[in-house]
C-alpha cells in the first residue's frame, strides 16, 4: 500500500477542516427610517420625467405612518402631484419606505387627470427653487413655536410644499394637526431662501 500518498491527502483534509471559517452571523435587519421631503420628491420626480419630460412639481405632502414614525422633518411616506404643460395633465405619485397603510414601497404612480393650468392657489414649482428641505423647515418652525409645542406636545406635524399667491416663492408649510382644515397652528418657510415667513393660527 502506498502510505506516502495517503498521508499527505489526510493532512490536507485535516488542515482544510481546521481552516474552514464559521458561517457569518446574520446582521439584524434595520427598521425602515423616515426620509426628508426633497429626498422623496426627487425619487418621484425621476419617475415623473419618464411620464412627461416637462413634468413639474405642483405640490407635495408628508404622510404620518404608524409603522414608521415621523421625526424632525422626515416622514415614512410622501405624496406629490406633478403636472405637464404639454399634455395638459396632472399625475399623483407616492413614495413610501414600506408597503403599509395603503402605500406601495418605493415610488408608485396613479392615473393621469386633466389639468387646466396654473391658478392663484396652485402653480408649478421650479426645480431650481427646491433649495430648502423639510428638515430645515422643521428646525425653523420649531424655533418659532416653542411655546405652542410645550403646550401641545402630542400634536402630530405634517408638511406641505406648494406655490400659491400668498407668498412670492414656494413655501413649506409646517402644520400641527391631522389636516389643514383642522389645524389651528402652522408655520410658513420660504423654500428658495430657507427663511421664516409667517405663523398662521
């Protein structure tokens, strides 16, 4: 018997067994995190441009999800409406970090609707004007609202980005409450300039 052939083979198998690394530990899956307004808007804008190359943002709004709590200008879901001058259409979109509470994960486009053009209450927002994110809008609004927040610590906040004739530029409206009609307090922030504008009661 050729022991000189068997011994090296046994040694190789022994060393291979000793050198095999243990299986890597599975990293815990991080829970979904809320995102800022402009982060979500640009994701939706990229898809909207495939629908219409001249797509422009008409408005955007945050959504407070139970499964992904909002914090400091960030939210788990955002909705937006984009419009096309050439098509005469508007199209709602949503972006969510989770598939939950009626939202699809990622960007989701809904059906077109007829759009008659800009009005005093709603005009398209130039992409170049989107210079202030919802996080900064929150910081500004919080600084102007310390007394209100202290008296109303449990009132939830949401964010509305729009261009109306109320101010010369597009604004973030930081709103305390479940809806605009039911809100008794909000703060307006200039989007291109990143400046405080007004408190509305």
